């Protein structure tokens, strides 16, 4: 374990002596520790490592701090690269004994019935639909937003064809929000994405992928707030969305009535995703509220817990929200880990975890390939 102030770096590091990349931590001390666990496959260690992450975060909060992050890697490489400047504790070897038996993840409830999904369609058909929507909305590349302009370039028209619809949608998602991060280009591209979802030339499977992208974009603010809740508290800051995150969600919400107007035209899987999007954008549409009751979510299934979460968010039901999150945490460890901090607001947590819950359900309970995350 080593301790040093925020501005002290390894002399061999590029950042040694340079200004801090995180000036908000000026005057803080950082604690780095290294532990080596051996003798088990990585997947078998996941429940234990998760409990360790929760424990370390609790220790940090107890001392008025927060957990900045963690990483994993090859033991020999990590030990060789572990800087010893500021070392306050070391023992021979970094091996740490594991508990016996190792903890295991809880059993999951049964999934809901399979979704009916006609697939993502031919990639060429999807590309033609996207180009047609862009031309209809913007006319030419000069009038299109940065994230859409490439669809109207001559080079794109004569480029190599896509092998799958997923390949094209992945490239589009990266253009709209590089590595899932909202920016000015994201806000400008939201109307195009919403119109593409509505287009009849887009197959239901591709529509689900686009809706999944919109879910993640709409939840980007709550996701950041949950991940940084302990930091905000330790630094005395108020959690708030970035301007791009706020404007992205607002842009999605303003166009959402157009999607909901086609509520009866889509399959149940699309309505399931639309319900989640309405919850994220706080849209109190009667079609959505009525449709919750008829979604195929048998009592006791994992999907029933997800639907309960959406109902609580849409109905601003605090007791229902707490109950839904407790049930989800009982069988889904990532939700339990995100909600382990007392600094995490329960509604924000529900919004943050909703996209993953919906996309996982669509992927695991589909008779076709499920949507890919952004």
C-alpha cells in the first residue's frame, strides 16, 4: 500500500511534475493498494472481487473519502509496475488469501417469455433507410449535423457494403456519441435517431438496437451521478448532469410523443423498450401506463421486476421504487453494488440501471439476436 499527495507521480511518468489532470483533488491524499489473488479462474472470483470493491468503498467513505477506481491485470506485470514511492506497508509477496468457500452470485429468477423479433434485416436496406431519412431531414451533407453528415458524403455512397446491420448501427452510434459520451454532436443528432426509429424501412431488430442506444443516452446523466455519488459527497459538490447530458435527454423527451404515437404498431419488445424510454424522460403518456399491465411479464420472473421498476418511475411511487430496487438487488449483483453507497439517490439509481436491465432482457429472451449496447 502506498500513499502520496495528488501532485506526486512516479518520476518516470509523463505526468511527473505536470499540473494535475483533476484539480478538484488538490490537497487530497491518494491511497493505492495491490493485492494478488491466485488459484482460481477469473469468473469464479467475480462475486468475491465485487464484495471487495464494496468493502473498499465503505472504508473510503468512513474516512471522508471515496473510491477513485480499480483495475485488474496480470499479477507479475502489476507487481513489477507498482510504484513504491510513498510506500507505507508491504509484506513479502502481495498474495492475499481467499475465503473458503468463495462467495457465489445469487440464483436468478426465471426469465420472461421469449420476445417475437423478426431480426435486424438486410444491412443494405437499413443503410438506404438511414440515408433517405438524412436526405429528407437535411437535404445535403452541408446542412446535416456532424454525426450524420458522413451518411450523405459521396465517399460513403461508394464505400464497401456492411456485412451486418449491427456493424452499421455500431458505426452510427459511435458517430453520435463516441464511446457513449454525450456531446454537442449527440444533441444535434437526436432528431435524426428518433426519425430513423420511426421509419418503416427499419426492421424491428434494428429498431430495438436504436432504442437501446437512445436508452443509454437518456440515462447518461443518472449513470454519471451514481458512479460519482461518493466523490460528490466527499468534495461537497452537488451532483448535476453535464449540459450535453441534460440537453440530450431533453431532446429525446421532446421527440418521444412521435414514437409513442405508433405504440400499437410495434411488437411487444419495442413497447417494452419504449416504456423504459418514457420512464427515463419522465413522460406520463396514458398509452404507456396502460400498456405496462399487458406486457408479457409473469409474476416471479426477472422481467416482472423490471416492469415494476418502470411502473414505479413512471408513477413517482417511492415505496414501489424501493421495493423494485430491493428485489433487483437480491438477484442482480451489479444493481446491489451500484446501490451500496448511502450517497446514491434511489430514483437516480433506478434510472441509471434501467437501460442495462431492459437490454439484457431483450438479449436473453429473444428468439433472434438481441440488441447490442451503445
